């Protein structure tokens, strides 16, 4: 989908920003934190934390904190920064920039960027190395706008049992925005990729405290040059018609529609065309899932090394109930509107079903506007509870390729790919 689908997005603000020397926010220097870094270059064969029962709540249990350019968000960790979006921001198809979740992997993140010096470097197995300024990207290449969901691979990790290491996200490590930038393919064509190229490696400005050329020093991800997603990937300089927030990857970020956010490199600065497989830590060991249906395995299979692991890629179909949220009673025999969102990394949402009795009987809901195959799709349905008491509401979605949500839990050592049918318990009281 191109920008023709949406209203013209003004870029005056961003061009005005480029005229300055530096852009950033006044965060104090971030300190290192050993447990949040990629410690060493190994992945533990067993989960190190089983902990209490899975989190029964929609969001994480962390405190609300305020960072520059952000509304109060739920904090998981501060080094590196992990901030979760509260539930009520998902009532609309597009997540406000100030409410968009934040997930960095390394503790030294950019808090200012000198746009007079910053360049996007394209190098490696190409005929014409490029060093592009932000002005170059905005003026020399055709702009494109798509609606795309950005979801952390570990979204809903707190649901896993046995518990697994990593940020214990609720459901709010996701967001949907109008992403504006340039096609990655256009940049590659300008650089003239040579034959024999195998992968495209992406790297941003964030750094860790480990040795160079290790996962604890730099974050790098790669895509195969023949991956069909290359044709859809874009390098964005705007979210929802505004410059990217610093915490979400200013000045530019890679967007890979349909894929998990681990590939969406923030503060993108280097694009390298390589002729050998990328074996860096973040490709070979981190963000890998079992090569099984739904990425499901068992604790014992992991323990005994019986699981083949592959890099995580496409987001499975998901849907959520946003309201009612269970925080107040619902009056009996009075209609209310049940509302939520759905999405899939494989294709557009074509059906969302609602159940008032824990999945025994399902009814179709009314879908909101279709903003494209990679966007949130809102849904709603009127509901009139007939009796006083507790109800367990449920929702499930189906995409155009026939993928639908299962009602079985999964487990894997990374806490990835959760897409079980979501439920919400509500209490119905007598009407006055």
C-alpha cells in the first residue's frame, strides 16, 4: 500500500528538524546492567527462572514511568529501556507515537543525533557505496506510506509456563502506525548489488559494553537477498506523519512488514551486502524458535537437545479484547459495545469472532476499516448480558490465508510466538 491510500503527510516539521545541528532528548548517561545485556555469546540450554504463576493481567506489572517524547508507559527495565503500552491506547487502529512501546537490546542508545553529520551507509558487495543524508532520503527517492504492526517477539511472554528469561511483557509490546519512508529496494538498486550476494545486514547506533564484534557490543540482523519481504521493506523517517521519536529509532528505522520487530533496526546507520551467512549472535543464537508447528516444544526436549532452532520471522494471527477490561461491573440487560483489534503477519484479517461463554458459541463481529494487510483491524460487537454474574469473554481472528488462533498454549525457551485465544473475565451486576 502506498501513500495514496492516506491523506498527504506534511514533512515540513522533519525538514525543519534537519536544519538544526543535533536532535535528541536530555536523558542522563545510561549505565550498564549485566543481566539485561547479551551476556557472553551463549544461550543457556535451560530456562533459569520458573518463578510464580503466569501473569494473569493484560499488561506487565511494572510501574508507570515518563520518558522524553512519551506518555506514562509501563516499565519493565531501564537498562536497556523496555516500556510497554497501556491497554487503552489500542482502542484506535493507530497507536500514538507518544504511547508506542519501546524495546532496546543494549544499554548505550542514542539520545542525540547530529543530522549534519549522520549518514546512512550502504556498503559491501555493491558497485556503488552510498552515504545518504536524511535530506537525500527524503528528496532523492519516492516516498511510500504503509500501515504496519510492530510487535516484539516476546510480546505476552509473561503468559509462558514454565517461565522463561527475558522481559516479562504483558500484551502491550506492540503498536500500529502509518510508516513513511523509502523502499529498501530503491536504495539497493541505487547501490547496484553485485551477483553472489547472500544477505543484507542491518545495524543501528546502539552499543553495549561487551567486546567488539560480539552480541553484547552491537545489534545486527540480516535478511536474505532473495526474501520476498525485501520488496516490501522500507526505511522510515516518519511515524504517523511525524519524525520518529528518539526512543523508537530516530532518525530512520527499518520496517519489515509482517515480521517481528527484532528485524526492525532502530537508528539504522549501516546496510551491508554480504556474501556469507550472517553468523553473529543475534542471528545464529538469539531470537530463534523451534522448527515445529507454532514454535512449540517442551522443557525436556530443550534439556536433552532434541530441538532444531531457526530464526523467528512472521507474526502469527492475534486478536484482543480492549474493552470491557474487567475493571468495573457491567450492567445486566443493557447493551454495551465490546471492542478490540486483530492482526496477522501473513495476510489481512477477514474475520473476528466473539464469544460470551468462554468459547462455547462464537459470533461474527463487525470489522473496522481495512488499512492494509499488515495493519491493526479494529472490530466491535454489541453485547447485552442477560444475567448477573461472571462471564468469560473470548475473541479469535482469521486471516485471508486461513490462519486462525488456536486455543492451546505453547512453550519455547525464548517465550516467543504466543497467539492463544485471548479472554477477559467481566462481572455483570444488576441494572438499577
